[in-house]
C-alpha cells in the first residue's frame, strides 16, 4: 500500500532553515541527489532500501502501529483481571472508592491530556521544520510527565502510610480454603482493634497525611539537589559547547523540578481537602481546627463503622499493578523524550525526516489513552 | 510559520502547496484543531467527574465508559492522525480492540456462568463456620 503511494518529489531544498548546505543541491535532480547518500543512519537521506522519504515514514509508522496494537493487547490482560474481579466482588469497589482522591486523579488526567496536546503540537512543529518550537514542545511534554509522576508518588506514599498495600502485604494471606473457616473471628479482631485504637478514619488519615508530608519533604529535597547538580552540569556543558549533553541535563532538571512540583502541589491539594489538619500545630488556629475536625469526624463516623470487605487487598493489588505498569510506560516515554529533545535541539529533524518525533508521539498518545480509561475505572466508579 | 526560512521559489511544494502549513510527506494538523480537541477532552473529563457525583447505579459504569470512549476516539482520530492516515493503521488498532473485546467479553461470560455455584459454595462455607 505504502509502496503504491505515489512518491512525491522530495527535493531537500528550501524547506529546512537549519541546513543551509541543502541549498547547494537546490537545483539538482532529486534522485540523483539521493543516489550518493546510502547511510541509513544519516538524517540527510532516507535509507537506501526505501523509495522515498514518504515510503520510509509510512513504513516506520506502520511498524509503530503494530507495536501499539501489541501494547493494547498487553494492557488488556490487566483490564480483563479488573473486569472479572469487579464482576465477582462489586462490594469491594464500593468500599475502596474512599481511598482514591478524585481531585488528584482528575488533575493528573488534565496533565496527561495537556502533555498529549504539546506532543501533537511538537509533531506539527517538526513537520514544519521549526526546531526551537519542537524542542520546547518536547520539553513541555517531559515536564508534564514528571508532574504526573510527582502526583503519583504522593498518592503511593500516602497509601503506604495508611498501610494500604497490595494483598498479603499487611495481613495474613487468606487463601486455600482457610478463608471461609473463620470469617467471624477475623471481623471481631478488626472491630476490637478499631475500638482499642479509638481512632476515626479521619484521624488515621490525617496522621498518614502528616507522615506523607515528612516523606515527601525528603523526596522534594532530593529532587531539588538533583535539579541543582544537573543545572550546574548543564551550565558547564554549555560553556564547553557540548550542546547534546547540555540539553540532556536540562531535560533532567525539568524532570526533577516536575517531580518536586507534582509532589508538593498534591500535598497542598490534600491539605486543602482535609481542612488542613497539619495546621493543628499552630495553636492560634486550634479552636477553628477543632471545629473543622468534628465536622469531619461526624461525616466519617458512618463510614468508620463499616468493616473492610474480604479481598480489599486484591483491589489494591489491581490498583498498584495497573497504575504501576502505566507509570513504567511514562518512565520509558520520558527516557525516549529526552533522547528526542537532544536530537531535536541538534537539528536532526527536517520536514522530510521527522519519523521519530511522530512515532514517539503515537506512543505517548497511547499512554494517555490507557490513563483515560484507568481514571474513571479506578477513581470514579465505586 | 514565522520561523520558516525564506522559501526557495523553485521548491515545488511551496509553489503548489496549500499555504504555509504544508509538509511534503504528511498532513499537518491545524492549530485550531489541536486546541479544539484538547478543550473537548478537558470538558469531557470535567463531565465524567461531575456525573460520578450522582448515584446512577448500574448506569454509572456505562456513562463513565461512554465518556472515556469518546475521549479515546478524539485522541486517536486527531492527536494520532488516524483521520488523515493510511486506513491500514486504523484497521490495525480496530482489530486489536476487537480482540480485546472478545478476550474480556468471553472472560466475563465465563465468570458469570459459574457465579451461582461459587456463591452457593461460599454460603455453605460461611454457614458451616458459623455452625461450628
């Protein structure tokens, strides 16, 4: 199909402002010009086994779509697990809903959608030969990716402090027929525990939030140090005229700052949502805080009576493995985006040769697509 | 675009092309279209969060998944260029989605067909445990 597509005349002249040497060939016959460029790794000519730039691009795109089809099938195994488990244990979903923060999830959705916009814009810039626009768009995409992971790190940390982990992490595994032998004993244990600790859900949550604040504070300091070191490195590389290294290190700075902003921003959002319990240390605000807390306790009192259903751990196993696999895809995307940013700044991409930008863009949109389904499935439906 | 170098008058694409948003080998997405798609995606996200605040019962999954699918179609059609691409690429995606549908649909069908037996077994186990 792509071979049959008429290859447009792809003279290399004029379209690319960054490669002035192309103009030497401006009047040359297009095919004669390509005849002496056989290096498949050279961005100056399409690989010798392709008829034209267009065929090379279409072939690469077809390959990328085949990979994306594989990715869809790969993720579908987890969506199947979700569907089967949910259809068997709908009560677990109703209960688990309260542990996932919708504002954080919605914010992350918006961040990923925006990163998809900047990526699509970057492809547009690459097609039009706008080197700086392309580099900027990739940088924005990279920053959004780090922001997403920052919010995710807050969510994971808070759950870890609430001891909400995957099945079997915090309780004895109940498997192999023993599960239904002593269900009442299990329940009374939990009730006794809850009564002994005499903590409401809101109190436990605010304690976990304070602990999360401490942990994320350390992570933020780490991110800030990494950002500073990388910034100094980028400055040195700029002095040494090592532009590739400079852009790579600048990408690292963007990632570290994005993580920091994401983690601290979601911390602020969480304090906002919980009536700022961490502010309880300030004694002048104590009376006001006490009032807010009682209101919260009254609200949470009803839900606190509820006993976690059996198999709540499995919900979080599914939650962690689905969001975790998605986060691994984000990380892989960030590595590729850094590589792309270095190449874009170097001026590798021309209106004839922008395949890598387009293909990474397709991958990035697919990662976004997976999140478009994960957000309602995990955060909203309960 | 502003950063375009002065086009060579001999360049065939710029002479016969459709103005400045032109690429020799692929379709270029107009700016307004990118922004419109992004705005629609944001609006749909707000809508799905809004609808989730109601008690819709069994329709909750249906509504959320319909909105997510509209968003997915927008991303695939415009951000992923499928509208302007070789239809083969869209066919690859559609075929993979058909197989995902078969996979999940048949798994659910299978799970539901054994559900009565499982519930019964569970009830027996619980009553035995209570009796002991």
